[in-house]
C-alpha cells in the first residue's frame, strides 16, 4: 500500500465542534502532492486524524454556494 499524505494549504472555516473536540472544517487541502481541493470533513484536535468527508473542485464549490444561496432558510 502506498503512502498517503496531505497538507492543509488554507484553513477556511470551522463549521462546528463536538464535545470531544473534533471539528467539522472547510479547508483547502493537497492530497499526495496534487493540486489543492476544497474539503469538508471532521478533524481531531490538532488535525492529526481525519474523519470521512467530501472533497470538491473549485467549480463544484461554486455550484454548491449558488445552491445554498438560493435556499430559503
């Protein structure tokens, strides 16, 4: 199995935090040295461990933003 690495290029926002200190964050992350992507997932304190999440290209994030803006919340 090959090595897996990541680098958080930009911490954009902490969306929530649970009782154990894990946070749901929106970050710009490079995985395995590739071009950075927008990423929403849970992180342990200090960003040492990650939970499941979703990774988005810039175009996907823009579309999501437009959809969220159109919601009547």
